[in-house]
């Protein structure tokens, strides 16, 4: 079972940066998978998240949210209580 939040990110993505900043400020453990220059991570991303917007965030509880900052922040808040 994964223990950290996984954030699929790309270069020049303000939403991606916002999510990483919030996780850092809250002291949450997270891994960033930047797909911009990594063909392996890009392939993994495309196989798992067809047509998804950025950022895509996988939470340790199995929830995955793509592109919707409000939902991402709500889930962070709910799981960080």
C-alpha cells in the first residue's frame, strides 16, 4: 500500500505547483512524478490516466483526483484531520 501522495506533474503547470506547495506547507509526504522529460513516467501516466487533466493526485487511501483543485484540496483536508 502506498504511504505517500503521488503528484503527477509537468513543467509550467501552476495548478501542479499549488498542490505541491499545499502538501509541503501541511508537512505531508509526497512524491512528484514530472512527466515532462521522462518517457517512462509519461508512458505510465498515459496508461493509467487516459485523457486526465493536471495535476493528477493519487492518495494513499486509493482515491485519485485529476485536474480539480477544489476536490484535491477537499480530500487533503478530509484525510489530514
